[in-house]
């Protein structure tokens, strides 16, 4: 009987041998214990010493057994051992086969590990030149289509970073890379998005990379989809832009490629009865709403340049309910922050509220949702307070706006009820709103009366409104006798029930 290994390294060597008869559980335990002894910043000398005793090939042989725990600990160990290696050492004759093995492996952790090693080529342009001229480069490109998104995104990140180097940029726009990227675009929508995302990031890296993207034909593939006569192809392209366009690189791309104009022009198509036109218009309006909602995006210049808000206002006049709903919702998104509030022109608001007066059902609910977003805007300035109050006064409910909101909050349709509460909550955020509510006995009696709302959702909304009123600046003075009642309501909670005294009946 052979003696048991005397140190952790010998134990590792033993359990990784092809002839080893130990269980996977024992193998994992030995490897985890050994990994725990290694620091994250292992020295090259220490790493070489370990690999002298246990060759890299033995660690990679461990991947021949499919087990998640075993794979994870092997990847952790290999990553630590290779950490001090330069790219030159990673692709040396004795190590390159393992790198290639990892770059073609179907297991995400193993593929990811190998990509991390390829990142080391970024240390110098000479290393990048070596990588892009080797059989490693097409494997990195192919990984964009890998089933695991984290690994695929890592490959995209590497390609983006090498495109910032002279050798990497030349390779990215070379025939091999452009041909492979165009092939990847044909696979499916998910992979198309990854490829377009990469192309757009590279294109907006600098003026020279944008020009190179145009010359290579990579940008034209995307712009052709946006300008396609096939409206369904257009929809897919617009959907892809939704995430890309909210980054500075994406916006820069839209401007440089002159795509915003062609996208906004789609809204000029008058044929709302055509189902495909309807779908494309909805996609465009959602896209524009997505841009307008983001506070970090300077939406005003592009809106002015391409008449975006005027085009959305025109969509409020449509007879097509789908387009109408998306247009109403988009106005709420654009107006949901101070800079967007300024884009809601008098003309647009006039059209918005005139259509609201006759709205019913789902359309009315969306109008109310948008109003709640717009009226919720606050930044402590008099300008925003004045603007939100003016917008509120446009509602012109009968007999008053607050009472009309109570009426809507009693509707059986959940969408309208919830949206009405949301508008009340938005009004309560403002000093002018608290004052209006305090001056309306009917409103205060309704909001404080627990018997007017039996649903849990409605009770939660009423409680939130009451909390907002009770915590308003100068609430005690403005709300007068109602202030004490509001405080009691808050202390009792949203779902407090008044117990009815039970009548005692004595049997004869």
C-alpha cells in the first residue's frame, strides 16, 4: 500500500491523475483546500514551482469530468496560477493548446477563464498584433455568439478594447473580422444585438473608427435595416436601438449616422389603419419616450431639430387606440423630470387635455398615469411649482378636479382607480396641492374615511397620500383641524379596522 501524500500539492497531483479513483466530492475538497492556500497575487516563481509539480495539463484534464463544483474550483485554481503569466507566456508552445481548448469549450466558466487570459494581450500593441494574426482571434469573435451572455459580453468587451489599439483596429476592420461579424448577424436577434452593440461602440470610439466602420460596410448593414422598406425589419432595428441609444456612444452614433431624422420621419406616415404601420409607429414612439425619460440625455436639442414633440402631439389625434396609448404614455415619460417638463408646449397640453375629456376605459387610465408622472415632478424651484399647478388646472374636472379624481377612484376598473390615486399622490407632493386639498372638505372627508375603500391596494394608496399630506412642510398650519386626524390615521396604519361593538344576547 502506497503512503498517503504528505502535503497539499502532492494531494492535488494525486486526485488529478487520470488513474485516480477518488470521488468527485473528495477531489473538490482537496482542490478547494489547496486553492485557499494561494493568494490572489501569486508570484511567477511560486506559480512555476506549482506547475512544475502539477503540470497545467493535469488541471485541464480535470475538465473531462462534467461537474459544476469541480469546474468552478479548477477555474479558480487555474486563474490564480496563470495570474502572473504574461500574454507571451500564455501563448507559449507548452501552454497555448490549453488556451485554445478553453476558447472552444462549451462550458461558460472554462470559456470565460480563457478569455480572461487573452485580455493580457492588451499590455502592448505587439501582443495585440500577435493575437489578431493567430488562430485565437476568430475564436474570440465566435464567442460573441456563445449561449452564455456573460461570456459573450466578455468577448465583446475584449474586441472593443483591442479596437482602440493600432493593430487591433486594423484587424477589426479587416476582411476576416468584418466577414465573421456579418455572418453572426444572420444567426438570431439576440446575437444581432450583441454584434450591433459592439459595432456601434467601436464606431463611436473616435471619428476615425466611425469612418472605418462606414468604409467596412459594418454600419451600412444596420442603417439599411432602419431604412428598410420592410417595416417589420425596421421594428427589429428600432428595438435594438432602445438599449443602445441611451448611452452616450449610442446617441453619438445616431447623430453621426443621421438616423434620428429617418426614425422620427416614420411618424409622418398617415396610414394608421395599416397594422404594420401601427406597429412601427408604436416602436418609434416607445423609442423616443425611452430617450426622453432619461434625465442624463439632453433631449431638447434633438426634439427641436427633428420636431419630435410636434410629431407625438399629432399622434394624439389618431383614431388608432394602440398608437394613441403609446403617445399618451410617452408624453408622461418625457414630462417626468424638470427638463422634460419644459418640452410640453401649450399646444401639446391643449391637445392632450382636450382628448382626455372624452377618454374612457384603458385610454383614460393611461392619461391619468401620464398626468401622475408629470405632476410628480419637483425640484424645489418656483418655476416647477408654477408649471405643475398650471398643468393641474388644465384637468378641469367637474364639479372640481379633486372631486372628479374621487369619482374616478371609485370606478370598478383597476387601471383607472389606481391611476386616479397616483394623481392624488402627485398633487399632494406640492405646496399648492396640499392647500387645495385642505380647502376641500369633501376631499378630506373622503381621504380620511376608511369605509370608502375596501381593497388592499386602494387602502395602501390612501395611506400613502395621507402620509404625504401629514409630512408636508407647514402641514399643521395649512391642514388645520385635519392635521390631527391625519396623524392618527398614519399611526393606525393602512389597514386599521374600527371594531363594531358586539351586542350581547342572553338566552332564556
